[in-house]
């Protein structure tokens, strides 16, 4: 058998540790994925600013339209390619800011003094819109600047009367094109410690919405707001966040202890048992202290059972070999001695014809004994072979038994038609050895009584022959034990019967009885 290369392989403990470490780190790694949501939050903020600006732009346009007759001056004409198609029922402005594309500008420039003040009509419009934008700001938290066509602030909390025309997005809006930008901001409070996880915390969204009246720019709604960010919430709930982290750590430790208790410890103990069994330690067949899981219990029980069976088989083979060597030595020595004497008699004519016939008879008797022993060994080998979907009924087996022992009175009763998990040939081997022993001990009648016990079939085989003496009752199933050695007995019949029953999951035992001999056989049912 080829041996696999000795390469590095991770231990079970290392694999479990890696899995647990991964589980513990996953919540922290998830924080980095929150950066992906920054972009979505920024676009959500832009969409809100677009909606608010559009409402204010509509109100602003109505006010401007109402004052056109009073000499109100409009701004630049909107290019035809910027104007929406008159046939379109809807002309949505979709959020398009992208933080991941580095659309991030420097901090917004400060307002500059206006080159000329705003027209009085625009100042009046700004004054009229101021209460509206302040009430809106209370709810939306957005910053509002209302600009006239020249970029001068006419409404807002700050910078009223100053010019923002030099700002990029405002300049585009004064030419009739909507523009939004992301700009760095100076926070009004210290950022939380987890600031570095998110770029979205340090930006402002600026939206410049042109107000169009008669295809000319009448002003700009300039709004700004800081995007919502999940890390603000995490920082505000930092105590709960720490508690959640501790819960994750404790949960990971608990999982590790469960893994250690149910997998690692039983596996290490099973490995230790295998090593001890390899060194010949018979105490290693004891059950494990902790099985852990059902699968490990089944694995360890199967492994220890197999190891114990192999150990018993090894002991049996060693004992059997010693007995077999002893049993073969006697007839071989007898045959060899008789053959040497016959050989000498042919040379010096020292033996009479009667003595020669005696030696030849001894040789033939010992040869027959060796043949019988060889036959028993073949039966023993077949008896210990593993069964493969074997099935039979006792009725035909008993009919064959009667044919093999016609001189015996064999009586049978009970559940003889119940199938058993054994072939007819092996069942006949078992019953034949019992019948042969009964006949050799002067039995006149052999009785078989079968009783169905659902999962097994109990068969009682009794005879009225000579009883077994008390000293021999514990030895009758030992290989090569016989009280009829001078009559050619091999002492292997009952050992073969027991091996057949054991290999098929059954059993055989000697029952206590006052008269004759009785055996109880437990056959597995098919």
C-alpha cells in the first residue's frame, strides 16, 4: 500500500480557531463595507435637496412672474440644449454624485462683496421667502441661500447681500444648468473616533437649482446639507456597540468551548486510544469519558468494538495455532513412528504380518483423524466468513438433518417457517454438530422446539443422551476439547457451531437440565 506524502495539514484545533476568529472579526470587517453605503446616503441627500429646491424654485418663479411688469430684470438666457423638451410630461433630475469617483472638491469658497446690490424687487422676494426657508430648515436641517440672477444672496441666515457667483456650481446654475457638488467641510463638532472608516462624514452636498422664467434665469436656489451617516449613530450608541462586541466575543468563546467539548476532546482521546491499542494496552478498550456528538459516539464505539474484536481474533488465532500444533503433533508422530518401523521390518524382517497390519491400521486411523480435522478447519473457515443477505427457514434444514441422520428420532415443533438470517448450509452445519454429539453420547431422541421472539428465533435443541459432567460444562465450546479423542473426536464441533452463530449475530449456550443435554440457540430473524 502506498503511503501518502508527509505534507503539512492543519489540525482540527487550528481549523476551529480560524473559523471562530473569522466569525469574531466579521462584524468589524462589516464596518468597512458601510463605506459602500456612503455613496447611497449622499445620493439620497442630493435627491432630498433637489425636491426641496424645486418647490422653492416654483414659488420663486411665481413671485418673479408676478413682478415682471414692474421692471424686474432677468438673467442670462438658457441655452436651447439645456431646456427640457416641451413634449416631455416629466423631466426628473436624478442624483448623480459619486463619492467613489473622487467627485470631491475643496471647501466651499467664502462669499465675496457684490459688485452691485440686488434689485429691490428681488430683495422683497427674498424677504417673502425667508420665513418659508427657515421653517423648512427646522425640519430638513438643510442650509438655504436664495440668489438673484447676478448671484447675490437675497435670502438666508447668512451672507445676505454678498455674491456667490464665483462658486462653480452657482456659476453653472446662473447659466441655466443644474449642478451639484461634494465639498470638504469643517465639522462643527469633533468627529468620533471611528471617523477614519468613512469619507462621507467630512463632506457637504451642495445643490444649485436654477429658477427659469421665460427661458431666462431668474435666480438660483442654493442648498447644502451634510449626508446622513451610519457612524454617527454607531458613535451615539457606542455603549451598546461595545456591549454587542462583548456579546460576540463571549458567543465566540462559548462556541469554541462547545467545539472543544464535542469534537476536539473526543477526537484526541480516540487518537490516544488508537495509540494505546497499537502498543497492546487492553485497558484502552474501555468507553471514552466524553463522546461529544452522536456521530463521535458511533465512531468511537465502532472503532473500539472493531479493535476489541480484532484483539480477540488475534488471541483466538494464537490459541488456535497452539492447539492445532499440539493436535497435529500426536497423529503425525504416530504415523512417522509406524512408518519407520515398517521400513525397518522390510529391511531385517523383524515384524510379523500381524504387527505390520497393526501399524498400517494405526497409520490409517491417524490419517482419518487428520482428514476429519482438516474438514473441521474448512467448516470453521466458512463459519467465520461474513454473511451476505443470507436467509432460510428451519423446516427444510430439519428435513436435511433427518436425511443425514436417518437412524435418529428427530422431533421438531414451533415456528419452523419463520425466516432466519442465515443460509441453509450454515444452519445445517450447526444442527449437524449438535446431532452428531448427541448420537455419539447414546441419544435416542433429538427434540427441536422453535419459539418466535420478533427480532430473534429461539431454538431449543435437547436430547436424552449422556449428560455433560459439571467440570466439562465450561469447556465444551473450547476448540480441540473432546472426551472422545480415542474414538476420533476432534473437539471442534461445538466451537464451529458457536463461530457460525456469532458470525451471524446469534448465540448458542448450554442450558441447565436434569436429564440429557439441552442447547439454546438464538437465530437473528430475516
